[in-house]
């Protein structure tokens, strides 16, 4: 059985679960919902932030509400998987605001990107003006999301409660 940090005791796990549901909850409401008094709850939240367990709190914006209905999953293969080629690709992709996620992968493609855009012409522009110009890119395959079945930012924490 894996050991976990003392910071991730049952009360801290309850705090994390509740904050993943609503990070705007007041400290007093959070404390009440996890069974702590306000000061210890506040200290635990700050400890979780200081330890890097909580990396930040953000607003999750609905992409349709801001005119970004196109969600594309892009599989990119490189000619060679050298350190220089991987680093060049990583740096190029980090600078693109429409790339929401990028993963170095095992399997057929070297990278999997999730890209959010206004329309297909914007995607075409991204591919032609940016992705194909990254040194070492050998192939690009695209899959367009037809609909979103599930989306969450909350991590499953049940394995830490054993």
C-alpha cells in the first residue's frame, strides 16, 4: 500500500473534494461542510497550496458561450524523437493559446493535443501556419469532437481514502 503525505489526511481529502466542486466556497462554509472549525480549515487550505497540491483556482468558462465550438484532438508524429525535436515541439505548442492540452504519448503518435477554436478555417490556419512549420513534424491526424459526453476538472481521490 502506498503511503501518503500527512498533509493528505482524511480532513484534507474532504477539503480537496469540496474545493474541486466549488473553489469559491467561503472558508466558513467549507469548514462546516468538512467538519472542521474555520481556522484549522483555513490553515489546511494554505498548507495544501504551499505544498503544491492545490496549484490554483480558476473560472471554468463554457467554450460555447464564448464562441469556441470546435474541439479537435490532434495526433502529431515526429520524424525522430530526439531531445532537440521534442523540445522544439514542446516550446512551439506552449505558445499557442488554442492548444488547451498537450501530452507526450506512447503508441502511434508522439503527441496528442486538444485544440479549441471558432471554426474549421481557424483549424486549417493553425495546421498550415504553425503545426506543419514546427521542425521535425512528420504527420498530423485530426479527430473532431462531435459532442462532449463528460468533462470534469475534479480528480478522483477515492484511492487516497483507503
